[in-house]
C-alpha cells in the first residue's frame, strides 16, 4: 500500500485510541465538559465531527461547539454553538486526533458517532411541490491545487434535466462564493445558472430560492437543510456536496472521478452510514445515467 494511504489508516486508529483518555468522563462522570471545535473541510465536519458532537449531546456530555459561520443549524442540538471562523483551512494546528475517525480509512469506529436527524428536524411544509423533488447538487472549484475534476458540466446537466424534469421538480444547487464559508479550494464560475434559466425555466435554482426566502431563513445552509429534508432523490458530486446529500435518506448518486475515498470505498461505508441512504458511486457520466435510469 502507498505510504500516504498507510498514514491515513494510522492516524484514524490513533484518533480512536486517543479517546481512551476520556473514558471516565464519557462513561462514568457524564457531566457536560466536551468542547468540540472544528474549522477544516466541510466533508470532514459532516462525516466525522457533527456525528461526534451529536453523540456527546445524546450522552449528556456536550458543553459547547465551535465552527464556521452559518453552521448553527447543523448544530441545532448544541446548547452553546459559536460561529467563530469565516474561512475554512485544509489543516488545523489544533489537535488532529481530538475527534475519532478524523482520517480516511477502510473501517470506522461508531462507538462515539451518532446519526444526526437532520431530515426529521428540518422536514417542513414550505418546500412542497406537485412532483417529488430531485436535487442536483453540483460544484465547480479548484481541486488539489488544479483544475476542477469532479463536477457536472452543462451538457450533462442539460441531459439530466431534459430527461427528468417532467417526472420531478428539479432543484439545482451550486453555491456561489458569497453563500458559504470558503476554504483553500477557490470556487469558479461555470455560468450555467443563466443557461438553466433560459433553457429550463421549470427548474428552481437554489440561489434564486435564497433570494426569495432570504428573510425567512437563517443562512444559505439553513435553506439547503430545509429543501434537502423534503427530498429523497439526489444527484451530487464528490466532497462535502455529496456528504450533505447523503444525510437525508433516499438515494444519492455521487459522481466522483477521483479521490482518496475511492481507495477506501467510503461511498459504501461512512457516506451511507450518515442516514441509511442508498449511496451509489458513479465514476463516469455513463454511470450517472445508468443509475438514474435504474433508480429514478
């Protein structure tokens, strides 16, 4: 195995062993003491940190959570949540082993990991339509210091929308730079929003919904949670985009051409564990349409 992959597994196991020091506090004393702070990548926060915080909430040991701006709705269960940071970092100088499962691995520990009921908490009667919702969750940003790799281009979007818009109320979501907290991966412009408005006026754009409901939601993240909670059909792309779409049950087709998650088969382990969703890993555009035809 490549040395880099060995390091991920080593770090994951060490982060589990690190939890031994909290055995008495977590299982015997059980007072509110745990302060969980995180400002790294969004995918890590969703797959590892948020379920860890929720476990401590259920255990009665969660004291405070600290994260980035516009995250309070993710931590709805936290009695004291501070939105301290306005920029995410790839690697923090804080203790990298403070949260179990903080690295990629073949296996994960679920001893201090609990499903966060985002769907149950945010299901609403606002975003209901005559047809079931199909969310297309896309991104277009720098990846691994290079050009975008994992994204739906416009011809692919056009084909998906044209094929399924009569069957579903399609909601297209690609957050713009002022919608979310940025990290080291710069968001680029595909200029597809205008094209979708022109070619497919039936499609709702999340950015337009945010303008329409800006006075009624706490943030763009809050809007995403409300819309996603009423949806069971997702097509998403690699990263935090796919992790968020995996939180709401149903089926999530994840388009991922490249990523360490492939080596560790995480689209069949940690991603479906987030809600019990049926997560289908599509490595090519052809895979995406094959899964769409079979499941949607």
